[in-house]
C-alpha cells in the first residue's frame, strides 16, 4: 500500500503529526514500513520530521526536494516492522516556511 499526504505549511507547525487521521496510519495486521519520502516547502532541506512507530523513533529526515515526492528519487528505505494496531507517526520538528509539505510511505503487508 502507498500512503500519501500533502499538508499546507500553515497547518504543519512544530509537533504536528502529519499522518494523523490517515486511513493507513493504523492497521489490525502486521506491516512493514518499507520506504518513506518527504518533499515540498520552498526549499529542499528546510523541513525536518521524525518518523515513529508507536513511541519508537525510526527515522529523522529532511525534505529532499521542493514539490512532490518522486518515488524513484526521494524514497528512503527503512524496512521497519509495524506491529498490529500500532500507529505510524510523522512529527514536524522544523516546520516548512511556505508551500505544502508532501510525504509518501510504502507499507507492505
């Protein structure tokens, strides 16, 4: 499964969970968080996020480009197990200045 979000800069303040409310954030079956990508804002590397599975931080990353996440260029491999009913979170650590911030996750069941 591919999950994708686009959040306006004004809504992506520090501490915001960009994945909150997404249908793929939680599942009753075990999954693998295979890859994740982040792009958008006004400049590459101006937005920082932390990725968590439940309460465990599995990655810190910056937006690798402006605009949309390109699957063949901006995806970072993680291969992290996601237990049943555990939520995947992407918390904003350093907010985008302007323009939406975009993320894609690849989840394997």
